[in-house]
C-alpha cells in the first residue's frame, strides 16, 4: 500500500499543472492576420491566429506525435494496466471460513460484477 504524503501530493498536483502548460506552450508562438471577406452586402473582417510550427522544419510532426503519446497512449496504457491489475486481484480466491459461506458467495458475486464492468468499460473504450 502506498502512503501519500503532503509533499508527494503537492508534487503530483504541480506535475498535473506543468505538463499541460508545457504541452500548450508552442501555441504561444503564433502569428495573427486579418481575414477579410468582401461582398455586395459589405465587408467582414476577423482577426485569425495561426500556429507557426512550419517555421521549425519537422516540428509539427514531432509535436503532434508527442501529444499523441503523452495525451492518448500513456493514459490508455495506464488505464489498461490498472484494469488488468484490478481484475487479477479480484480473480484471486479469497480465504473464507466455514461459517461465512453466504458472505463469501456475495463477495464472489460482487467480484464478478466488477470484472464484468471492467471488461465492458475496456471494450467500449476500444470501440470509440
């Protein structure tokens, strides 16, 4: 069992804020220009901000690959590993006493429900 101290929780909260800030920081380097449409009804102008990733060669490809790994792949792997660990833990037979048979049956029934919900959650997240 892992005990979370205040300092560990502060570090975790700091990392939770710093990772998105770092991942979003390339969008601070952008250019803005005015987009104007002329028609017989008048003129419409809008200020548009566009990234400048192409100014750095292959930065766009690497940046979006990094985003894919950090924002999608790593969390998906962590969720999968966590679900498997929960299922394995629940699948282990629990030690029961002879006079605790009804309680043991209810525990086993509850374990099956949790495992089924984990399987259903895993299969629904893969189909999205």
